C-alpha cells in the first residue's frame, strides 16, 4: 500500500517556479505506518495512472483553478481501486462537489496538518469517514514541510509559511473567510529551522507563502490606543513583536539569501518595518494594488490602499528601502473604463515596480464578489456542457469563458484584449530593459530579462490567451525558459549552516 499526494495541473512545464507547500506539509502529516508518500506535482509532470494500485490512498489538493483536473485524477484513482481523498481551499468551500464530480471517498475541510493523519489511519483500517473537519489550527500546530522528499532540481523557489489568515476583507478574496481574519503566526524557531534546512539543500530563494506578512498596521495600533482598548493594543503589540523577532533572526542568514512575500501597501508607511524586512533579506513583495482610482478601490473594499499620485509614491517607498515590488492589478472592476488600462500601465511604470501582473476580475468562490454575482445569476439559464456559469470551473478549459459577469461599459472581449495590451506593454523588451537598469551587471540584467519573459509566458499567456495555438506555443516556450531560469536561482548547498539562535539567547 502506498500513499500518493497529487497536485493537479493541466500545464506541466518540467520545472516549476514555487514548491506547492501543501504537498510537503501533508507528506509530514502522513503517519509513519503508511511509509513515505509518493509526491506528484503535475505542474512538473502528469501522474502515471499505472503507479496507483488497489488499496492505495490518493490525496488530491484542489483550488478552484485546478478542480476539474483534480476530479479527473480522482476518478482515475478510484477506478484503479484506490481510496480517494480531497482537500485544499476549493474542497473546503465545495466539499459535496468532490463526491459528485471527483468520486471522493472522503474530504478534508480546512487545515490538513492534523486531519490527514486521521484520514490515512481510517483508510488503512478500511473505514474512512466522509467529511473531516480540519478547522483552523493554531500557528504552533502547523507542521514543517518534508523537504527531504522534494526533487531538488525541479523548483526555482521553495516556500515556507510564517502566518496564515488576514485581518482585511477584500471583496475578491476568500482568504479572510477560509483562513480567518485572526493572524495565526508560527514561532520564529519553526520558520527559521525550515529556512535553514532549505539553505542546506541549496535553495537561496524562498517564498514566504503568507496571506499577509504585515498583519498589524500602525493604524490598527493607533485605533486601539484611541479607543483605550488595552487588551486589543497588547494583543496587536505582541503580534508585531513576534514579526520583528522573526525578522531579526532571518537577518542572520547568509547574505545571499533572498526572500519574497505578500503584503499590503500599508507597510509602506512603516519605515521601521521596511528596514527590518530588508535586513531580513525580504527583497521582494507582492503588493495587491488592485486599482489606481478611488472608485476602483471602493469596488473591492480596499480603500486602505492609496490611489493616484500618492499611490506611485507609496509603492516607491518599498524600492527606496531596497524591496522590489510585484504589483498586482485587477481589470474589469465596475468602475473601470477604457482609459483605466492606460492609466494603470502608466502608473505601473511610474511606481518603480520590478514586476507586475494584470488579472481580470474573477469572482472566486467564497468571496463577497462571488456571493453577489451568484445572486444576480439566479435566473440565468445559460449552460455550457450542461454546467451553469456560476460553476464555471467545471466547464472544460477549451470552452470555458474568461470573464463571467456583465460589465457596465465594456464587453468581455474588450476587457481581455485591453488587459493583454497592458501585459504586452509592461513586458516589451524595451520596457524590461529599462527596468533592468537597477541591476549593476549586464549578466544580472540579462537574467532579469529572462525571468520577466518567463513570468509573462507562464502567467499571462496561459491565463488570458484564448487562442489555442498561442497557448501551446507559450507552454513550449515557458518549458524552455523555465529550465534556463532554474539555474539562475540555484544556490550552493550549505550542509553545515547553523540555525541562528533567538536574540534573547544571545544576551
Ligand atoms: C503562496 C500562494 C501562491 C504562490 C505560490 C503557489 C504555489 N505554487 O504554491 C503564487 C504567488 C505563485 C500563487 C499563485 C496563484 N494563486 Co495563490 N496563493 C498562495 C497562498 C497565499 C498560500 C498558499 C500556501 O502555500 N499555503 C500554505 C499551505 C500549507 O496551505 P494550503 O495550501 O492551504 O494547504 C493546507 C490546507 O488547505 C489543506 N490541504 C491542502 N491540500 C490538501 C489536500 C489534501 C488531500 C488534504 C487532506 C488537505 C489539503 O492542508 C494544508 C495544510 O494545512 C494562498 C492563500 C491561502 N491562504 O491558501 C493563495 C491562493 C491559494 N491563491 C489563489 C489564487 C487565485 C492564485 C492564482 C490563481 C492567482 C492568479 N490570479 O493568477 C495563482 C494560481 C497559481 C497556480 N496555478 O496554482 C487563491 C485561490 C482561490 C481559490 N478559490 O482557488 C488563494 C486562496 C488566495 C486568494 N486570494 O484567495 N499563489
Ligand atoms: S486580498 Fe490580501 S489584503 Fe485582501 S483579504 Fe485577501 S489576503 Fe488580505
């Protein structure tokens, strides 16, 4: 009997940018009695059905984008006589779908760190339950990943989580609903040990797979103080202090370590935090800019962000502290007009961004946007392959529409082609080369060009293009670029690297 853990994907590139962390965390959660699990990341290679034997246990993770492929894998595994179990954000939101479409025996809702062990034990006993409530476990209970099971030469970046949950409530995001608004932080010991292990293996680039690395803002502290809410103030201060403690220890890692995380723009008003981040080797951040107008920010409940000229200034603050920004923008908001695309492209250039992504507004399940949209679709009788538009992820990719709701001023095609235009502009060779100027060496600049092109191919064309020839060409090119880029990210293994001690232990 073997345990298989499968990360489903329609596109396999042979090399992947970031390790799917859940795969290695669930490997750690697999009881010893079941042996080491077989890990299959389909963003590298597709699963080989013949490897699954009757009585095996197959755990499949689904987010909305890969649910259809996940269900295909599950049906195949069940046909081969295996126990089929689903988990992940989409399975948490739609547990019943995994039974209807993916022939599940069981599904885990929420965190799998503890629940997975129980599922495996029950399958081994031949009596799995149907729904397991994984819930939201505490940060101290998060498991460290089994990096010893990772194919080292297939990934550019590893991923370590430091905090789960986000206090905000953006309308397009499901994180605050599934992971909760209370930040669940891991101890600095747990994080630093994993990071050091990864450096020992030769990973120099590590993504901090956090929802929001800056869970307490200066405004939160001010507010609690003004309200004389001492309990809240102390709680917030403790969370902030833990962040600083972690960063102080990360700062002691070898100089060439490069970390990347996701953060809200508010960190830009907190120079102390930015300085600590830079010292901690956090040199890249994904910032959800979303919209460049106040109306756009209102559309997505993100009015804590800046708009207009002050927005560019705020984003430049990160750069001034040596932190490079990947700006994330959304197109297709109700207040968007044709000129919004031009204004966004211009802002992305003025704000000193290193990278940018331009996504089309997608009502992801579990979000406020989705609930609102689903309501407006109640009378809609459209079916594609028998599937209503409100279950769009179940529509085969080849015929799946890209934008699913009516925009007051533009057609879906117009939004798509204008979005593609902004990608083309931001990632034209000329623009990339201009941006590359911050890198002193020509070799470094060429690497930046290669990475920018890879990012664009893997992301924009495979996500937005509707033309299948362009998609196939992009996938082939991405495969080639990914292989070349991986070498740029590889570091020297440092088997003797020691874990930096806690600051208090030094005194
Ligand atoms: C880091 C991250 C990324 C990284 C790295 C992705 C990667 N290769 O791992 C990057 C930046 C590349 C990325 C990209 C995207 N992401 Co992302 N990402 C995240 C983030 C912040 C953390 C994921 C993570 O590693 N968590 C740590 C692991 C340990 O937790 P976990 O995956 O939740 O797994 C736990 C449980 O879910 C459960 N579990 C998971 N799988 C299974 C399987 C079984 C069998 C069992 C029992 C349990 C189980 O157990 C695990 C341990 O507790 C999440 C937010 C979130 N809170 O999930 C968004 C998130 C998953 N991403 C999201 C999206 C939308 C995307 C993109 C589509 C963005 C875009 N517009 O293009 C792309 C798609 C990439 C792709 N093809 O997979 C959405 C998904 C929404 C949805 N309903 O599907 C999320 C939830 C964020 C959001 N704003 O809503 N992402
Ligand atoms: S988009 Fe970012 S800031 Fe908004 S709720 Fe989601 S994780 Fe938090």
